[in-house]
C-alpha cells in the first residue's frame, strides 16, 4: 500500500492525472521473474569432441583432438611430425586446458593454459633447439564458421624453458577444429 501511495505521489508530481495511473495494469508493475533459465546452447548441453589442426608455440604444431565438457572445461591434445630424410625431423607434442568464460551459438571465449615440447632433431646432435619446453597461459576466441567447424585465435604469454634459462614472449596461436559428438 505504501508503494502505491508513493507511485501516486510521483505520478502527480510529474503532472500525470491520477486516473492515468489507475489505468496502468498491475501486472506491469510486478518485477520480472529472474529465476527463468536461459535456453541451453549446444556446447552447454552435452560433451563435444573435435579434430583439427593447431599452429602455435605453446601447445604444439600439428593435428589436434579436443574434448569439451558441458561444465565449461576443455582439453586439447596436439602432435605433429615432419621429416626431411633420415637425418632430420621436426616434431612437437603438447596439451592445452581451457575454461570457457562465454559461450554462444557463433563463438566461444576462453582462458587457456598449455604445455608443449618441440624438437629439431638432427642425428649426431639430437635436439638443436635451445628452448624445447614451452608453457603458456592466456586467452582464446573461437568463431564458428559453420554449424560444426570453428577457427580459433589464441594469445598466450609463452614461457620458453631451456638450458640458457627462461624467456617470456607473447605468441599467437591459430587453429581450426571440426566438432562432432
């Protein structure tokens, strides 16, 4: 009752006629129901799996496999191998954990932490890279270019770990992934 009198005084103070206030339906004055859940987005409902290709300095270069859970977590495994004859090979293996901050039907924004090992293997010398182990933490954004395919751009801060010590650089990563159930 007190709120009704207050609204009546405000309406009169704004130059509104009391009859105008009386014609406002009472259901319009009831606060909106905020307990209604939003409809689920596809990646929020069931686990998804994906395969694709990753190019980056943190979690590997090569083929990717990703598991995305409905609880906002994802795990990505990456591996690649290229040979140049029998005396030289380049390879990398890595893993990346992701936590989704935002998920919609056409994009996904997430935080990431990754670890990778890279090698430039020459027969007599072994791994020629000074910083073969890498760790990174950062953010990523994924755009769905179709119902199941997405392009990801990631911006981690990369820690290069090796014999000379540790170096830190921001390094971009790119990926393309195809999701399926």
